[in-house]
């Protein structure tokens, strides 16, 4: 496992954090859309208080490390690598606490199969090795989704839920699949959901303990964390080359193991 300083350097080099690929314009557009109540950016969550554009920007500066200056409206934006590492460590503590229970039930899901799946898979293997039941409800459930009405279905790879579209795993913000998965649990809810995008938002909205990953242009999950619906949100660029996530994943898995 890399030291904290070495991991910080790697996060900046790989652009998982530091100067990230997500543009300032894209970030601010999403913050504005969330402030205007666009359901797509709420990621399955509802909020207990109104969040203005300025409120969301201030929260994202605090929680993810984006530039706080509202007059910075285009060009480069940032994620603070120290906030990423702090959140990884907090997630490890939360996962370890659940794994310390007798036969805990854990559910994994990702809307980023080309990126974040690389983090989910090693963590899911560790959870299974440590005695967790990895829940896989609603496999094969099909719905129209938000992709112009084309059917999508829930499929699992190594007990991680994703959406399939004509044979390929796809990117999604949708919350509907997780809502259906939780409904199929029939009261036997998971002890923890580890997810991202709408999968995480829907779980947090349902009151299920949830930890998640989120990019700087996905403010909904950070607002959910601020309101107590999401336990931990790790800020990172969620679509770099999968191999770049390996050092971060190693820290997460090692910290969980050492805490048990």
C-alpha cells in the first residue's frame, strides 16, 4: 500500500483528484440544475431544505475541493486529493464496522462499469471473504429507463449490480433499479449499500446505510451526505482508466482489513 503522500501524488498524476478532467462549466451547470430541482441530478434523493446554487457550490468546495470562487466560471476545476483520501479512510471504517457483525448483508452497485467497477470488485471480494452475504435481488428485471425508452435490465458481475443494454454494461444515473432491488428484499434490507450515482441515492433515500463515490459534477450525493442520508461520499473523477484506481483501492481494502 502506498503511503498517504505517495497516494496523494498518484491521485494528482492520474487526475483522479487535483486538476480533474471534469470542466468548471460542466460542474456549475450541474450545480445549477440541482438547485432548480432537476430530478436527473438529484440521483433518487429528496432534500429536507432548499439548496441554492451558491449553497451547493460552497458545499462542493468544502466536501470535494472544487474552486470556491463563484466568479470562476470556466476552465479548470479541482478535487482536493486530501479530501479523497480522508473519505476513503472514513469509508473503510464504515465498511469494517458492518463486516464486524455476524453475517452482514451488503449490496454493491455501480453506474460506472468502465471506471468505478475496478474499485467495487476487490472490495466486494473482501466483503465476501469476511463473511458478508452479497445480496443480488432483482437480477434480470427490465425497465424502459431514461435511455429513450430502450429496455435495460439489471445484471450482476461478481455480485455487483449494473445495467445491461443489449449485452453491454452501461453508464447510468437512474435510481429506479435500486428502488426495485430494495423492494424485492421484502423488508430484509441490506446492512450496507456500496454504490454510486442513482444506485446510492435511492438507497440513501430509503434509509439504508450507504457509502458512495461521486465526481465533482454529481453534487446530489454530497447534498445527501450533508443531510445525513448518505454516510460517506468519496470525491474523485469517476471515469479515468480503471488501472489508475488500483492504489486507491488498495488503501481502501487494506484499511478495512486492518480495522477488523
